[in-house]
């Protein structure tokens, strides 16, 4: 998430085409340092913005600020001087009303990660607490693996990191689970000789991993076909497992998705003997019974290439809703040595799976979002579900819409490249029962072209809000969308 310092409101205004959602705007910042935005309880939030050089400097100095009702109420700094190595901020989040900043320190042959708590006045609480430390065999090896995530109810914290084995030894995946009081409630390790496919943290603090074992060809080399797939559950120091039945499902490659319910969704791709994807499959597991309750194969005939699954969810009736988007990343090498990377987010699809494996409906959303050397920050889309309706939002070129905001449905959509005054904020409403949908402009820039950054937006279902973040070069603006 990215945000800004609060200044006097400038003259940037937006023409609103749709009133189903309303946005309460903050001010526009013309001197942003690309800060992170961390949403706290009750709609308040923090920003964490670096004020010196990039990450991993010997002196990492960052500015913290807390906002309540879109007004800055406190400000502070993160200062950490290291005697050796380099350091910086790895990430931030809020847990149980406290701001948590994850700090990292890297040496030639080791990496360490700490968490530091801050109160609502942006002052540090105590000293940084070490949560992960591991040795690297030598400086030429890849840096270590470290990640964290919160449970969906934001009551538990999961930390994962890789402990590399010595030569001839296996690597181990280490995990720790903390509760909302930052007490360590479980930890463990798992050898990674088998393919660790994915992991999630449930709302009960249960650590779940998927272990995939692939088939091997006659030469003993692994191929893109599953031989077995196990779900392992870790809770209270106990380990349980459940094996997914792969009878007649040998061409699946599963990935775990957690839903808002007490069920776990496994969604995978099916491949034919030529390793060409020819459909999707999903299993729904009952976490309480460690039992598979449903399995469906589906080929929605999307006519898509290089598609990525962006979101998997269950509607009010327990049917699976899948959001898929085409994405292309290309490295461009020029003759003068000025190399660049392009990012292209193209047509998105939303489909609903039926019990018999057919798609009950498929919604196709043609779009072309293209940029170079910016990480593709303005591409893709974001959204939320409410009352059996799926809402999606993204940037699009204004030439694809009438003056009334209605989508023109051209044979070929115009490319959205974040050009000045050419980018609009689009809303799509999909009825999850019928698949009927409406696509239109929600906001059109009248003065200056701020475009939404989908990856920095965040949904808060408890408050029926989505924090939205807009940006153009050095200008930034945030708002809270009510729904």
C-alpha cells in the first residue's frame, strides 16, 4: 500500500458516473516518497515512508505517521544504525491494534529478521525482537527465503523461512505461528525434499501446507504430472495429514486457496500428455473433518494465453467463483544497451463452476494495460464481493467509453498506458447468480490524471470499506470507498 503526507486539498476533482459506491477523498500530495499504507482497526491507518536512500543502507531512516478520520494525528521515525551489514524495512502490518514493522539485516553469509512494535503515537515499544535468523553457505548463493502473512481474521501471524542445508543435505522449511498478543503458539520445520506447493494460515491459527509429489519419466526426471498430493495440518504441536485422491486426476497441479469460510479450496490446472493446460479442477476440504467434500473438473474455454488465477472465492451458495487474468512480462534488449522490461495486463475472465464441471457462466473483460520499467504497478484489477455481487475496479483508456461512461465494447480495445488525461477508473458489477454484468466509468479525471494502483488497495469487510490509492508520477491521493 502506498500513501502520502496530508496537505491542503488541491483542485483535482473527479466526475462521478456511478453512485453505488462513494469515495471519501484525502488530500493530494505532490512530494510523495512512495510510502507504504497500513490499515489499522476502525478505518485508521499508518504510513511508512523512506526519507533517505533505498532499502539496505547502513542507516535506514523512515517516517511513520498515523491518520484518524483522514487527519494526521501522530508522526515518528524508524532509525536503526547497524554496526555491520545492511538493513532496512522488510514490511509492515497491524495486529491487535499495534503497528508491526518487520526489519531485516543482511550480512555476507547470514540474514536476520526482527519485528518492532509501535504505539498509536508512532513511538517504538521496547527493542526489536528476533523472529528468524539463518546462515547462508557463501555470499554467491541466492539470498534466503523469508515471508509472513496474517490470517484472514487478522488474529494470527505466520512466519516462514528456509534453512538451507549444507552440501549434500536437504533444505528445511521453518515456520512459526504467533497469536494476537505476539506469543509464539507453535513452531516447527519440514524437510523440502518433496515439493512444497503452498501454505495458508487459518482463522484458528492452524498452519496448513500442501505437499506435491510429481511423477517421474523413464529417465528419473520429474514431469508436470502429480503422483500424490498431501495436505498437512499443524496445530498445538500436532501434525495431521490428508491425501487428495488423484484417481483419474493425474494431470493436476494443485495450489491451496483459503476462503472466508471454514473450508479450504484446492484449485489446480489440468495438463494433457503434451503438458498443455486443458482445464481447471478444484477440491473443497472440510477443515474440521479433514475430508474432501467436493471435487469438480472444469474447462471454461477461456481462449486465453498465459493466464494467472487472481482470486478464488465461494459465493453464498457455495459455488466457486474464479478470477483469471492474462499477464505478460517481457525483457526488451535494445541495440544501444538501454534494456527495459514491459508489463502487459490483458483480458480478465470471471467464471462460476457448476457441480457437473461446466462453467455456469463466463464473463470476459477485454482490456490492455501496458507499461515499461515501472513494475506494472497500474495494471491488473481489484475488487470485493457483496450481496452476491462481484465488484471489480481497474484503469482503462477513456477512448473505450462513451461520454456517458458506458463501455463501447470495441472490436479491439485501446491500450491503457497511463497517458496524461487519458486514463479512467472503471467499475464492473457482476451478478453472481446470473453472470449478467455492467461495465462503466466510475471516475474520470478532469484536471490531472491520477490512476489507481490496484495492488495497494485493501478491502475491509468488517467496515464495508475499500481503501483506494491513486497516483501519477509524484502525485498521490487516497480515498475510502464505502459499500
